[in-house]
C-alpha cells in the first residue's frame, strides 16, 4: 500500500514523506498505516528499496496563524477554491535504516544510496518486515545503534515499539529481544526520572 | 626468537620507572598474570633481549551491563543481534614489570633502566629461554635443587632448579596455610639435597612425626649413583638425649614454669654451685648430674644452722623447686645425665636425620632445639676456626642444613621462648660457619619477624589469613606486591619462590615427591563408616 511520496530530506538517512490525502490516490492511507514506528520502504528503482521507519509526524496547515480577513467562509472554499483546501498536508519523518531488493538481499545500517524526491513510500507487509530482520538462523537489529545515535528524544520509544513488534513477528527470539526490551523500558521509563542507567 | 609472532605491542611507560603498558587482543589467553614476556632493545649499543613479567591485566572492551541481564543469553548473541559480527572483541591493556636482560657473566638480570618505546613488539618468552635464565642452576648440576616447573607453562616445560649454594648462604623459609603443601615442598627440598649431586648433611626437626617416609630414599633408584645411597636415620622421641648439664640457667628457668623470684634465685645459685663442684671434682663444669643439682638445692633449702633453727629460710622454696625439677627433668624422655647430642651421628654428608619430637612437651621441644642449635653453631665455629680436631665431639668439618617444621613454635613473635634467641644467632652467624636453617611455618603472623626476614630464600604457598599475608609482605622484601596478591589464589602445590636462590620471583608448580607423603589428612568420614562396617 502506498503511503505517500518523498518531498525532501534532512540528511542521508532522514527523509520527509508527504502522506497521500483524499483524492490523490484511489485508496488513501488510513492513520494506522503511517503511525509511529511503522516500517516503510522507499523506492530506489524498480528492484531496490530503502527500508525506513516512521519516527515523526508533522501536520502542515497554511491557514494556521493567518490573522487577516477571509474572503469567503470555510464552507464555500470547497466549492470555489478546492486547491486551497488541499494545501493542508500530513508529513511523516522517515529514518532510513537499510535497504532490500527483489532478489532478497537485505542490508541493515546506513544505506549507500539515497533516493530521489517524489520517490514512492510504501507500507511494508509483515512478510517484508520479517525478511528484513531475518538473518538465518538468527535475528538482526543492526540499525538500533543508528536510531539511538540520532539523538531524537523519541528514539528510545521508537526502538521499544520496534522491539515490541519484532517479538510478535519472531516469538522464537523472545528471550533475546526481552533482554533488549527490558533495557529500553528501563531507560525510557525510569531513566528520565533519575534511575541509574 | 623474533621469528615468533608477537603477542602485544607496547603502549607506553607505566606508573613506576620499571613498568610499561602494552595492548593486546590476547586471543590465545597467553598473557596471564606473572607470565614472562620479552622484547628486544638496544642497551649500551648492544641488542639485548629484555625479560619482563605481566603484573596487571585490564579489559578495555566490555559489553554493557545491559547485555548481561539474562544469564541464559550469551552477550555475544546480543552483540550479533545489534549488528556486531566480529569474531573477536577482546582487547586488553597489560602492565608489565621489567626484569632486565640476563648477563651470563654476572649470573643475574640487569635492568636497562629504560622502558620500551611505543609500538615495540612483545613476545612470549620461550620455554628454553626461561629455563636458562630464571634460575641459576641447570638440572643435575652439583648444587642444584629441582623443585618443580614454572606454573604458567605446561608441566615440566620449564624446570625450576634452585641454587643450593645461595640457599646455604642465606637460610630459607617455607610459609603456607595448613594443607597448602608446605611439608610436601620441604620434603622435595630434602630429597633434592640428598640426591647424588648434592649429598648434603640434613637434619629435619619434625614435631609431628610426618617425615619418616623420607626413609624410602635409601632404596629409591633416583638417589643412587655408583656406591652412593643416602642414609636416612629417624630418631624417635627419646632416642636423642640432652645432657642435663648442658642446659643453661635460662633453659632451666624456662622449663620450670611459674617460678617465683625466690625459686629462680635458688635455682641459679644451685646451678652455679653444682658447676663449681663439677669443675673442682672432674675438671669440667658440665659434668654434673640431675641428682647433683637436686642435692645442692636440698642443701640450700636446709640453710645454715641459724636458718635451720628458724625453720629453714629457703626450706619451702627449695621443696617446691625440687618438686618442679623432678617432675620436669626426671619425667622427660629427652634429658639424661650422660648422653648428649651426638653431632657426628646427627649430621653426616649423605645422611638425612629426622628428629621426631611428637609426644614431647612443647617447652622441652624448644629447649631441645635451642640446645641443638647452640651446640651445632659452637661445633661449627670451633671446627672452622680450627680450635678442635678430629676425635673431639665438637669436630664437625662440613656445613649442615637444619629444617625446622612448625618454626613458629621455636621462634614465636610473642613470649620468651628460649629457642628464639638461639635461632636468631644461628641466622646471623651460621651463614659464615655453614649452619643453614630452613623454617617451615603455617602461621607467619606468629613467627618472629626478625627470624622471617633473615631467610634469604622464601617459598610462599597459599596464605589466606590477612595477618599472615601482612607479615609476609612486611618481612619478605624480594616478592613484589603484585605477586603477593596471588597468595590467596594459589592452589595446593603452587608456590612463589623468591630470593637468593632464583634470579627473579617465580610461580612454581612443585614436582611430585619420589617418596610417599607422610602428612596426608585423615579421611574422618571414611573411618567413621568403617567402624559400622566391622562385624
């Protein structure tokens, strides 16, 4: 399922995606499709994708803060200026955490290639998420240090979310993931209140 | 040697002038504490192989504590999960102390007084290299004592061969907790002294009667060479006598406990009188008997005519003293009127005498050792100074070694044991006259510190008691502090050897005895079970 398209980037691994709104695609994404911690893939070319994870959401509303008089009431804008209404948008921040290809090649970490503006962003299926983390017979989460190194205040919570999802995907690795989750829970919930890290 | 693969690279100088640090992944875990390493450096224009030993080891890379929450999860797996897939991650900073380069002419190590530069390759010292330089003697050489092998190497790869001449000039001490193997080590040392290449004159003072198995040396092939076979003579309690007249007034006062001042006065007066009488009648002050002493005491107790009329001034004192004297001198198995320590019988090259003192009162043991050492030192002094000739019972024309078990009994830190002073005198003067002592003790904390510090070669086995560890640290200067930290970690049969007999302190694995060990700990539960197994 398509979520939106890349409109800009802040760095090699930090992209901004504008979520498709009503009328832009036949089936625009629901809120649950681009929630915090959602795995997405960003088109590189026909065979390769960057793998990213939604770490932030911003709402764009050009009307906010405009203090001047309105030429027409809001209800009439839909009739006379529908384009103006469409300027409201939802942007999501995506951290690029790896790459994968149709040939099944998976890479976790800082990707070598960058995508381009207007690249399509697609929701990843459960199988795709599983394939991205599978490293037979083990599991890999090599992008975790990358996420934590970004310094975002939400990084710990993002990783907690990811680990939570992986526990559901990989029940056979629950013990190992639980060690990671226990640390993240402590650091996210108790650490800020003075718990020794 | 430089064709070998280096195990580390030097980082820089350490905290003290003779230390340096190095970095190593130590994949083979070869750089243990105490291990010997080498590097090559130019000293005074010559390339020298410099020996050093590892004293500290610090891990530089450690997994976060968070990886160690679940004992069932390997932290390596956690690291792999998070993308760390290197096969090795260990990295260590090691501190080493420079011992120096070996100078064959000097027979010792010379410290280059310059730590290695950064980036020098460090090699593990080869077994053959160590065998040639750690100790002063080679296997089978005259004056050598093969005690065991270097602990950190494979058994028997680097033999530890001590220099008996160095031991003979500075005395030795064997210190350890009970059960750490001190008697075993002492027996190994005695065995070496009795080997065909040494043939020493040895006496073992054995308060527990556990050295009689040394008698197996007589028949054992390891000790035979040509016509030589060592002799072992075990003297059971009472077989070696001290002539009562050889006792000093201090010995007598020590043997008779709780003497009042009047009693001591009377005893010393009687002692003086009996010696005078002996001199007058026999031309020798030391030819009196116990009965003579008692009769002098009785006479002193009766006193003069006036004193007798007053009931006897010292009558009651003399009675009490006589009772004490009889109960000690008459009852004891070690005192005699005529027989006296036959030095020629006790000490002879190629003979190991075991003087068993079990069943002998502790004070009598002390007097026995004091008298023995006093006479021994006197005999050797007289012989070396050529004041006595062959045929004289003080003639002893060869050096002797006296191994004293339970040495803290004979030189306790507290109390006024008569043997302490004599032992100190022997340690101070005996070296010149070839009277060498070996002290074995399980309580260095109770051993007189002066006596311990006089021992130039130390064998230190496992010691757990902090008081004993401190005493060793205070009294044994040659063992580095870092090595002393090993003391509680040593296991049975592992010993730190330091001092004159080795070129540098060594961690040694004691070799197996040729003879059986006589001090095995009894298996009490098995014996209890055996009681019920009997019909």
